[in-house]
C-alpha cells in the first residue's frame, strides 16, 4: 500500500470513529445530565476533570515518544512497548496515590473524593491503552484505535443508560460504568499489540534507563499545559462557587468541545503536506491560506449556528434545569473560531521544526487561562470561565500567528481576503435563524439557515471549485 493511500485510510478511520464516538458521548452525557440534575452533573464532571489532569503524570509524554520511535523502526515496537510499560509500572502507583491524597488535602466534598478514587480504575486502564494504541499508531494500524474507542464509548453508553433507566444509577456506579469502556480499550489494545508484536510486549523492561524520560520531557510539558488549561476552569469554579456552577459550565463545555475533533482529520493530512514543502515559502503560504479557508468553512456555521439556537439546544437535550447554561454556551462557543484557526498554525510550526515555540505558547496560554479564571470567576461566575477561555485561545492564535505567519509572508489582510465572505455568510445565516425560529419549528429554522449559508457562500464567491480539488489532493498525498 502506498503511503498516500495509507494516510487517506488512516484519516478516514479516525474521522468516522471520532464522529461516532463524539456523537455517542454527547448523547450519553446529555442523558446523564437530565437524570442527575445540575449539582450531581457538576460533581461527576469535576471528578473526571481532576483525574484527567492527574493522568498527565501517568503518561509523562511517553506515548508521543513511543509513536515516533515505533514509526521510525517497526522492528523496535516490542522493545518500546516493554520500555514504556516499565516506566508506567512506576508512575501508576504514584498517580493513584496522588488521586487518593490530593482531593482530601484540598477539602473536596466526600462525594467528589469517592468519585475520584473510583475513577483511578479509569486512570489505570486509560494510561495503558494509551500506550498500546501508541504502539499501533507507530505501526500505522489506526483502524484498531478507531474501532476500539468507538466500541468502548458504546459499551459505556449502553451500561450507563441501562443503569439510569432502571433507577439503579448513583454517581459512583456511573463512574464504574465509565470504567467499563476504559477496561475494554485496555484489553482490546493489548490484544492487538500481542497479535502484531508477540506476548513479550507486555513484559516491562528497564534496559533503556532514563533515556526515554529525557526524550519525553518536551511532550510532557505540552501535555501538562493542555490538560491544565482544559480543566483548570472546572476546578476553580468549584473552589470559588460550587458544584452546581461546574454542572452548568460542564454542559456548555461538552457542547463546545464536542466539535473540536472536526478539523483534526484534515490537519492530520495537512501536516505531512506542509512538511513536504517546508523549504518552499510560496507553496507554504498557499497551503496555509487554503487551510484557513477550510477550517473557517467548517467552523463558522457551527459557531454562529449554535449561538443562534443555543436556548433550543439546551432545552431539547438537557431540559429546563440547565437554562443557566444557555448564555455560557453562547459565549464559550466562540472559542472554536480561534481553535480551528490555530490548527493550521500549529501544523506549520511543527512542519518547520519549531515545536518548541508551540510548546512555549501553550505554556503561556496555560498561565493566562489560570490567571484569568482566578480573576474573572469570582466576579462573573460561570461567564467568567467562558471569557477566560476566549482570552486564552485568542492569545494562543495570536501568538502562533506572530511566530508562524510572517515566515511565509502571510498577513492579516491575506487571512481577511481568504475568509471574510465565509464569516459574512455565517453571520447572515445566524441572524436569519434567530429571527425566524420564533415563527417556525426549530428544525425548519435550522434547515433555512443551512440553505442561507450555502446560498450566501456561493453568491459572495466564498466557495471555489479549486478549493475542493486541493482539499482532496491533500488528503491523498503524503
């Protein structure tokens, strides 16, 4: 199989799996919120946020090293699998101890402490499956990860839904239900690694000593920055306000970041394309501007569309108890504009060997995010957390632009010329939907909005045939 065909296949696998997984996860979380109410939803989300932050200490950036090293030499897959397991034999007990002790020291409620301790099962299973899938990624066998993650999410949703509908569910039991999906992924991914590399891949080794940890340090920093600025808002909300505030924010958060995966498949194809032309500034400029166009075409209607129908979305999926999530959603959804636009910038920095700059930007973003949350949440509550996210991702995009775009002679005016018609079309769509939704069923209003968006992009000349042909070329060309 050619590298181009393999890249296209892997992109397709991950895209389909991500769509399925995120859809199931979104519907399942909506069901949980409806059954549990605001405060218990907040406790559930907070406990998982704490565990996700602690998980960074478990992996310490090793999965990224694992993928890179196995990709360079598949023959070393078994050695690297054993090496990473050797490291995690040490890190897992440490992180479990942290999960047991830190919530107690921070005086969380007894319920949250219990949930975090139960969720250590998820932590252990996830860190192991992360490594096993890393081996398979390095061997370019992404179909297993795509299948495993989707099935794991379905298992969790089925078990959890049965528990909720039958009235058996309590918060601790729901966390255990979540663990079923994680345990499935651990077992399935391990079985696939054994199938391709032999059973000895599951035997820990310490032959390499400290070398892998040194190689992983930059990845560990980047992962830490991401986890902290992704979940610090929830932790600070609970500290300053209460678990109900976390529950209201969790709904807006889940809805917003459910769409974050959409440009990932495109960017997975964008990175190798940029790498191929890393010394051709003219070609990189063209690719970057086209990338801005693609992510804007996808992101703009999502952002402005959700802004227009946020009250109806919250009521339909979560119920009237979460009315307080409407305004946070209408504010937070705009972070997607900066997140989507930052994807091509990150790809450009990585493709031109400036990963350290991106890591530095992420570190400053984390500091800004935590600082903004500490300042704004006491004043504005949940809205303060949403504004903090906006400030953080605006900074990330702006800083990335300053370091990346001038190097390929891309100016703000170029971005404006490439995308302004798309954003005008999306704004027109949102205004029409906002005005007509009071007079027609919401699904009709959404359909009208979609037609308006398509019509406006065509009328304003935002869509050109060469954009689509170039997009396909990037997906099938290494």
